[in-house]
C-alpha cells in the first residue's frame, strides 16, 4: 500500500519539527546503512542541524567519515566531479530532459494531427481549406510517403505470389 504524498514545507510547530527531524535523520542513516552493507561500498552521512543539538550527527563514526573524505579528496578532480550534481546542475539536467520530452510529444501530436487531417480529407471532408501552406505541404509529403509505402508493399506481395 502506498503512502500519501507529504507536503515539503517548513514545520512551524517546534515539537512536531523536532520529532520529524529525529525520525527522518534515523531514516537517512538507515538508508545509508542499507546502501553500504549489501552493495559493499563505503559511505558516510553527516546530519547537521543548528536547531536540534550543537553537534552534527555522523554515521558510522567521525574517524570513518574523515578517512573516507580524505580518500575522496585524493582522487583526481575528474573522478571527484564524475556524476556529481549540485541543485543548479540537477535542475538544468532535469529541465533539459523535460524540454526534450516535451518537444518529442509535440512532434508526435503534430504527426498524429496531420494523419487525422489526411484521412479526413481522403474521406471527403473539406478540411484542407482551413490549413496554411506549410501544413498543406506536410500533408502532401505524408500522402506521398504513404503512397510509396503502399507501392512497396504491392511489389513485395506480387513477388511473393509469383514464387
């Protein structure tokens, strides 16, 4: 059973905010532990909140976190930055992906609309008068393409029937 989507907003009630912080920080540590154990990788988490305690919470330990951080810093910059995203680059990447998907869907809708216009005009409806010259040219190309496909299919079928 799926949970309902929670609203991500600042919690104004202090006790509710503290409870939520504790619960979510435990969940975050659990996720890091679940990632490290079965996958055989090394990871650490630092949770710092000025509202709830003066010290940052470190998992698994401060020494392990320092060791992993120094190990990471010794890598070349190209490896350090590999697949690393900040908020801005993540949003840019997400926006680019969504823009590309939007463009593909608009193109697909345009092709479907042209097919609809072509079939309506072939059935005798006078829809072609309402189109501009660019759309008429596209419908003409679509008709030619379909005629070519039909001719090719006829050739294949006649060759198959002869043999």
